[in-house]
C-alpha cells in the first residue's frame, strides 16, 4: 500500500522564523500520525538553515529520499551479528 504524500510549497516563505519551523514540525507530526508523508518543496536557504538548526532538515530530506527510492521504513535490523561480552567488571 502506498503512503499518501503531502507536498508543501515553501516558495512563498521569504523570511522564515522559528514559528515557521514550529508549524512545519506540527504538520510533519500530524501527517505521520495520519500515515502520510510530508515533503517540502522550494525551500529557501534561510528556512533550510532553521530546519537544520532545529534538527528537522535531515528528517524531512530522509523522508523525501525514502519516497523517491521506495525503501522500507528505517526501523529494524539491517545486519545480524553477535555482541561481545557486555558484562560490567
């Protein structure tokens, strides 16, 4: 089943503030809760910098890359192996 993708055109945002980042974060959260993906388009450098500062740039860019490549969710184990002795001395 394909996820619904919500595209937000950020081209009209010329002077972003932390309130802008807050609104995008809330939109991302609500989209995720509804089982949708959120994609930002035409992001100006100032907004990208604020998103990066808030730790959201990588999350939103990763979402877009997963959609483009149609990869599985990044949860779970990718490689198997055994851990060494984790006992505390």
